[in-house]
């Protein structure tokens, strides 16, 4: 079954239809049961999509945690991941999931280049400087993207078979995207915990001077960490492109979601980001049957502010022991 | 006399626009303990940072094992065997003891001998072995200083520079750490010591430099410096 994805509603949530009238034989309780099933399905779908939000946010929070830079190129890099998978799929016929590998590699290289051109000299300086330089890069990337692809919607035309739950159909795309996000997040956690570069990244994040004094070239390590953060953003973009239609400007809204997720999951905590993403997705899934989708960002940002006030280090922040 | 393993010539550096060192020259012979003493704010820590390259040298020359390393960044000097255990320990607080030691052995030369060096560190500080999986940030001051020394040794130093080993430690622990240093000296390690506890430092050292206001005020064999009355009263508070 191939459906043009742009026919879905704006957020492309699977639409809930409490169409009781079509089934005159149903018992009195049937609409209620169907509604609960629909709500459950919507929330389950939210969890799947939320895992991808979490993946996107892990890139943002990794960079934030390691070098205290709020990377405003994040959304642009999510967009690049979307178009990366789109172009590889349409131009070379590469399977979108296989395309994740080159997208990650290109994201890493782009990240290293952005680090040396726009970030290196402002690390450790007042936050406004890195906000400005990364915002400038963001404008250049989005501007170039708009010239190349305008702002009209694109979609990656794949539909993997999934399963149905009541009126809901979970496509294989949603299942696979969530699975991929979990695997990548798990890989990131192993990488940071076990590998030489991963440990060096944690060392530089913890104490840059001590890292230098132990023979760790901290600038090169930061460049690689930035590259990994961008690769994660691009991977998340690539997965999102298999779920929803997108435009050059779509990355921006995922950047905003990444900020909410980062605050939910704890600043500078890539593993918490996944939990934060799933929580946000769950909330979106639980709300969509009841409200217009336009309200969702409003509610998300109200939540963002509320969490920041109540838990300044995030909900799942790892409290420094001692 | 053979050429010193580390030579610092007319080093000038500072913070931002503020010059702190005004031409410091030191010679560190291999296998000896050289100490730098001086009042608070004399520029001892600044000398070590400038030597490492954590502070960029404004003027002067630094030679390590005959090679000009003046403009190398700190990490590259560490990889060549010049290692600083900085003031204030500067551990990786969220990492375990083992991970901190691993970071000490980051450079390619130190990685080869990593497990042997780890055993060596554990035999010097058995307490670290007992707490291998504990986070460094949860340690007491004394344990942290042991870990800082251990981490520095993991880097396989040819020259080990130590800034304020005894800061914040009990007299007993300070004694113990100095005994450890003596062992290392006997094993042939070259040490540069910056220390508040002047008595202990001079007792362990072969040669001493007295720093005052960013300049070398006096120098000489440690036992001579220890007995010079002008230095004792003016700079050592003895
Ligand atoms: N980060 C800094 N920024 C500006 N000035 C500094 C900085 N660190 C040290 N100084 C100044 O440099 C001078 C030398 O400081 P330094 O830390 O080298 O002294 P020290 O001999 O190590 O003293 P202490 O025995 O207290 O450790 C002091 O006047 C100090 O105020
Ligand atoms: Mg000092």
C-alpha cells in the first residue's frame, strides 16, 4: 500500500476517527472502547516518534554538555539529514535505511568543518558569541537549502508494512525509525562509556585543562564531538523524513522540540535525551485526539518553561554525586 | 655536566594583558629534584603553565631533551614526556579511579605500558586499588591527591612537575606523599617541585630556585638556599 504522505494532517499524526455511525451493530460501549483503543494507539505512536525526537535532542545536548555551546545550526542539520536521505533515495535509489550510513558520515564531516570555522574560536567565551556564530551558519545553510529546494514539501516515498490497532495503522516506517533511534542512542552511550575517543570527550567535557595536561588534544576532541552531535541531528532528520513530509524549514520545529527534550532529559545528558524524547512523544500522542495540533507547540513550550523553573537541571538530570 | 633535560630561558608570559613573568630561566638536570619556591603570587604556578604551554609563552625558549618545544600546546608536551600535576588536583570528577588513570595514559607512548604503570601506581597507593570503581569526585582530599599523582605517573613522565602537592593535606599524609616522591627520585625520575612546605621541599631537592615578583631572585644547591638568612627571612618565612 502506497499512500502519498502529504494527504495526512499537518503533523501527520495518524488520524483518530470515532466513526461510530458506520457500525450500527456495535453495542452501547463500543464507541467508548474504540476511543480508549484509539488513545492508546495514539500514545504508542507518540512513543515511537518520541524516540526519534530523543535522538535529535541527543545531538544538541551532547554539544551543549561537552563544550557549553548552544548549537543553533541544529535545526539546519536536521533538515540536511532529511534532504540527504531524500536525495540519496531519489537520485541513487539507495534504500533510505542504508542511506543512514552516508548521512551520518556526511553529518560528521559537516560538523567538523562547522566546528573549525565557526565554533572553535568562541568555545569558552561568553555564550552570546557561539549563539551568534552558530545562528549565522544556520542562516547560510537554510538560505542555500531554500535556493536549491524552495520551501515546498518533499517526501520520501517508502511504506513498509506494519500492523493495525483499531482504526490505527502503525506503518513499518514508524517501528523501524524508533528501533533505529534506540540502536543509535545505545551505540552513543556505549561509545561515550567504553571507547578511547568517547572517554576523551568526557574528559574534555569534565575538565579541559586536565585533559590537555594528560596529553589529550582537546580542540581536536571538541571538533569530533561537534561532528558526532551534528551526525546525530542529521540521522534524526533522515529518520523523520521517512515518517512525515518535510520542507527546508522543517528542521526548525525539531530544533525547538530538541530544546524541550533536552530540558526534560537533563542538560548535557545524551542518554536522558532519549527518555525525554519518549516522554514528549507520549504527551503529544496523548493530546492529539483531544486538541488541534496547532496547540501542541504552545503546550510544549509552557511545559518547557515550567520544567525549567521547577527543575533547573532537567527532570532526569544526573545529580552530581557528593 | 651533561645538558639539562629541561631548559627554560627568559620565559615571559601572563594573563590577558597582565604580564606576570619577566624573564624566568631555569635548568632542570635529569634524575634530580629541582624546586621552585617563593611567596604567594610570586609566579610559580604561572611558570609551570607557561612551560607546559597552557599559557602561551610571550617570549623566551623552552627546550625538552634538546628539542625546541616553546610553541607546542600542552598536550603535545605531555606526549613528549613533560608532565604537570596541576595545582588543585583537577581530576575528572565524574569518572572512576580507573578511568582517571586511563586518561593519564592517553598518549601513544604511555598506552603501551598502561597496565604495568597501573600496577606500579597501585603499589604506591594501595588505597586507589581498593576504590578502582569509585568516582573521583567522591574522594577525600588526600585520596584525590594520590589519584592526581597516580594519573600523572600513568603518563610515563621523563620530567614530572608537581604544583602544591601538600595543599590541604594533613601533615601525616604530606609526609607519606613525600616518601613516595623520594622513592620515585631513587628510581631515577626527574622532578620539578613547587611547594608551600618549604622545609620538606628543600630536604628532598638537589637544587632550588627562589622566585619573587616574576623573576628568579636567587638560586643554588638546596642545602645552601635553606641556610641563606636573607632568603629565609624575606621569602620563605622561616
Ligand atoms: N587567571 C589569572 N588571571 C589573572 N592573573 C592571575 C591569574 N592567575 C594568577 N594571576 C596572577 O599572577 C601572579 C602569579 O600567580 P601564580 O599563581 O603564578 O603565583 P604562585 O607563585 O603560584 O602563588 P601561590 O603560592 O599562591 O600558588 C599573581 O599576581 C596572580 O594574581
Ligand atoms: Mg601556585
